[in-house]
């Protein structure tokens, strides 16, 4: 069993890096490294990615659509899984502003890497 503090720290790091990944390739690469080789992502607009290469491609496309992001979030432990409620304000690449509210649901592998991420946009 992985230390729950490690999982919380991973989620905190994921959101912190997300605020910079649109304009900083090191932050983008660090996000990708938070995921296991067999990770699965389902985005809030039904985009999916499975495996490290597809996860990498997913995040490059996702962060490439934005110039600037700012997240506020709260993490909750739900039956040894993790849910994060979040809001984000952003500036898209076409200079339009947006804001969203949603929830992320995480599962972790035995080494503390994210194995499953499901995003629900409210």
C-alpha cells in the first residue's frame, strides 16, 4: 500500500505544474512523469489516452491549447481513492478567456504513480 501522503503530494504537484505547463516544457514533462507507463486518462470532453506515449501526446495537445492557467483545488480521500474538486481560469491560445469547474478522480499504482485519471467538467 502506498503512503497516502505521497498520493496527496502527487496531486498537489500535478495542479501546481499545470499552472505552468502551457509555457514551460519542464513543467509539462514533470506532469507526464507523474503517470505510470500503463496510465489511462479520460478528459472532461471525452478525450482518452492509454499508455505513456498517448498520455504524453494528450498533455502536449491540452497544454498547447492554452497560454495561461490558474487552478484552485481541494483534495478528498474517498475509500482509498482520491477526488479533487477544482476551478480553473485560463487564457486560450486564441486569446479568449475561460473558466471551468470540475472534479478529478485518481487511482494510483503501487509506486505512487497515477494509473487512472478521470476528469468530470461540471
